[in-house]
């Protein structure tokens, strides 16, 4: 969970004149108020030939720096990208897979690629495309599925940026809506099979092109994966999906922020555009929010706003996601055996996206007892109680209470969000703080 800095969005990594790429990336990753990192390359940027990955230098730089700073990476491979002149699929597929030109036009500044190219999308249902797509997922998953370096992977979807649409172009490239839905059901199956440990994050994009987005979203949630949105001001169906998701489902909110330039602030009644964005992101209970200047990624652009208006971003960093802590701990004795009731609270705006596991350890870190609470608890309001019986002969004082979050069968450390000092492993040493 947390604020997620974008190394690349739609147009590649930061290219700042006179500055080394590694420095530009490091300046973004080391921003103190961001907890996660995100990048979004095109398919042809990560694979140039069958049977192997050819990852770009900025991909490896990003992962190396994120690991150094202790921040996990989320990513998407864009199958097609209207902001690049060339097709998204690798060159080795161009002569094998037909592309279909989209009908209509996209009006705008013709100096920008998206407004002057002839837009076409591949026949995703072609056997050669599906085989290459399955290979791509297999190659990536062999390295990254379940990796401690990876936070999540965006589900690859239809159309522009792999978001599930080709707006403003209506229709799709398939013979029928049925073939479109069947194809994307199969492509989701491929991704679910490959990414068995790492959460997949499916966009809540309305089905503008009739390719089966609703089915993909439903199956994503039912399989214990997560959801995302690329808007927070429009498309109330996306806001509805985020706001009423199951509590154990994480929500990623992607909204580009402004810089601190006076002309960009969007001040209305003394409130900046970024403040309005953050208010909405927190209101839907998001687990992640994008620290992203859209097509102008640079630490200086982020800081140009933060240095003038630090409070909104600091508040988002403190509140976004879940902030779980043991609000109450009661000790009792039953038939000569000590037990504990843990009253869990959550000071964040979202529930934990998985299952919280509690473990009681002795002073040397040996497990004594433990168990899981219900998925998606504790909620941001109320106390969720869990009872743990200690082995006979043990008293509770001096023991350690540790928490982990289980997501798709994998356990991740959970640091208690409490005022008390924690141990190096994020456990809390139990001691009496109320005298009888």
C-alpha cells in the first residue's frame, strides 16, 4: 500500500536533458513520501525475439534502485500504446498477426503521436498472438511471480495502453462481441495461471468497446485479485466499483497530479487540483495512489508542488491503505492456561487486501501460537477481536505479537501502526500499560 511513484507511464521513462537516466530514476524513487514504484513499458520494449526477454535498461535500473531503497514495484506491459508510432506487439509478430485499422478519428494537436498516427489493433484471437502472449506471461512470471520485489502486476487488457478500451474509436477488431469476450476470457485465464502468487490488478474501465471487461473484472475479484482505476473524476461506474468492492480487494487509483506551476494549480476557493484529487482518492478507500505528472515524469515536477503544499501529500501518505494496530489487548486465564484477546483497529482508509495472520512468539522469536482473522479485517471503523490461547506454562508478559498479511497464499510482513516502539522484525513486545 502507499503512494506510488511513476517511473514511466505512457511515454517511457524520464528523459531530462543533461541528466543521466539513472539519476532521474533514483531521484523519483528516493522521494521520502512514496512507498512504491511503478513502470509501464510496451511489449516490444521487453521482448524483441521469441523465447526470451530483452528488458530495457531502465527496467533493470528501476528494480535495482527500488530494491536498494526498500520499495516494491508494480508494473504493466502495454500490449498497444497510441502514444508510440510503432505497434505495441513485437516485430516478430508483425508478419504473422493481422492488424485491423480502427474506424473514426482522434482530434487534437497533431504534433502529438496519438493524434497523427493511423490507429490499428492486432487480432488478439489469432493463434500466433495468443501463443506469444502466453509465452510473454510465462517468461515474466518465471522471474517475478511471487518475487519480494514485486507489489502487483496490472492485468493486460484490450486496446490502448492495455486498459480495456480504444476510445474514441468505437467497435473492436473481432468478428463479433462473442469472439471478443471469449478471447479476453482466455487471455485472462493465461494471466491468472501464470501469476499464481503476485496480485493481478484489473482496470474498472467501462466496456466501451464490448470486449468483456465486466466479466474480466468479476473474475478478477472472485479469484482474490485486485482492481484499479485510471480516473477519479469521471465514469461513475468506476467510482462505484472502487467504493463497493469486497473489503479484501485492494484498489489502485491512478490520477495524474499537477506541478506547482501557478498556471497548473487549478485553485478554486483556495483548494488546489491535487487536493481535490487526494480527497477523492481517500474517499473511495484506495490502497495506492499514483505520484505522477502524467507525460512529464521528473522528481523536480513532483517537488515543485510538494515544496509549496506538503500537507495534502503527507496526509495521503499517512492515511492511504490500511494502518492496522492492536488497539486493545486483554489477558485472561482459563483452566490454568493463559490467553489473549487482541482487539484490532485500522487507522487507514482501506481494509487489508488479504488475511491478517497473528502470531505470538517468545522473547527469542519462537512461535507459540497464532491464527488468522477474517479476510478484509479489521475495517477502518470498529474493533475486530481475535482470541489466542497460549501453551500451558506461559505467561503473556514479555511475549511478542507479530502480524503478517497473506495475499494469494504468500505471507508479507505487516508493521504495526502503533505509537509503541517495535522490535526489528516489526513485532510488538507485550507489557502491562494499565495498572490494576
